[in-house]
C-alpha cells in the first residue's frame, strides 16, 4: 500500500533523519517536509546530506489534500517539546474535517504524549499538559517490546532516546523470575550532542563540548518517568536511578545498568533475554561490550551483560537519532 508521509518540524535533526529513512522505504511515494521557520528554503540547503535526493523547499503547512488522497497517510511530528501538544487540539479538528481521523497514522517524536498520567507529565516537564484529554489516545511506541501492542495503532508516542536504551535494559531484567529481579539498579547513560537538537546552547555548542564530559540532570532526567511506566507495564516496579552524561560525541547513546546479582546466573539471563527479545531482529545480543560505532546510523540496539563477584551489569548501545528517534518511528509506522 503506497504511503504519503508529512513531517512536521522537518528542518531539525530528527526531520533530516526521517527524510533519510523514508527515502529508502519501498512503499513511500511522497514525502512533504513542513518547517515554519524554513518555509520556502530548499530542503537540501538545511540538510546537505539530502542534496540530489530531495528537490524543492520546505512547506509552511501540511498538504492535507495529498494525505487525504493517500492509501496510507502518515504524519510525523518532530517538533520541539511542547509544540505539538499545544497545536494538537486544533490539528485534530483539521484531521477530522479532512475525513482522516480513522485513517491517518500520527507518530510523535517528542515527549508530549509519552506519559498517560497528567501528574507524571507535570513532574517530568515542569508544567501542565496543554491537552490532557488526548493523553490516552496515544500508544507508547517501544517497537521491540511486545510489538503486537502497536499493530493497527493510529496514534503513537515514539520513546525518548535515553528511555529506549534504559527501558530495553530494564525489560531484560524484568523478564527474570520475580524472585531474581535485582534491586537497586543504578543506571549511567551517555549521549552525543545531536540529542540536544539543532539549535546550539552554551552546553551543546561544539567548542564548549568537544573536549568535555559532564553529568547533567543527575537523578532528575525526564525520561525516567517513561522508563518506569514501561517497566510497570511489564509487571515490575524497579528500585532504580538514572544519571545522564553529556559526552564529546555527535551521536549515540550508551547505557550501563549495574546491580547486585544475587542468585542470578548466566542461564537465567539467557532465558530472560529469549523471553524478552528472542524474536526481535533489531535487538542484537553481543558477547563483547557493545560499541556505538557498530550501531550509529542504524536501527539496531546492541545489548550485552556480564556477571562477576556478585555484581551484574547490562550494557546497551544505540543511535540516538536512529533507534532513539527517527528509525524507531519508521519501525512503528511499519507495524
């Protein structure tokens, strides 16, 4: 079935990655990039990697007629945090007016609809949700865990980059027998600069970051709420903590989960992995510690584990712009 895709916020890093993946998709017939701030500007000027692949400029508005005429219309929202939620009520009215309410698949790459609990959203993002009545319309799109949840979904909240890495690590442990699930679990996770978006700040600008390494939002990162929600959906409420770090990298997420191993054996981990991810082709269990160079630019997650001297660790590596953002959104579209 041919796909027509429209990208809101197409001028950002996420928008550029969506273009890259959609251009390779065998069923995508048309891609429209919408970027208010860059309307009329050539797509290839903002995303030079698309030179010779994408002709024409960014649009100011969605081409609703093209979506309505498509057999499979898809709208990706790659907007800054809060912007999609602020526009969603009016957008829903437009979607209904176009007769697209039941046909249009919407995949939101921001954090606006990942949390169903308005109170959790307020704690995570420091303010009330602009349209809490729509929170339960979205399915959390962690594509490699119980993907049947997403089949036929028309409103999908794409997980965050840190959340994808950490949740997959915890979900491996959640598949252990309840008596073996470890506590506490201490998570240290590292990200590259592209995770902060296309607009530079004092802490993301290359000269300030290139030869530096620092923790940020220690124990307070907003993704911890969606990770806890994912674990709870798997029947586990882990005692865990998260410290995130800013590294002198452009792209990539590396997460280290450490815990007291107790009675956990290598065979227990093998069995739990098979239960959690055994048939997921984009999750690759590796024997050696996972490396960012092996996953960047891809939709793969490399994950491994080690046990020694009563301690255990799970290690996760993925591309923050790919698996942590755009390529997982494409995977969700395919489901």
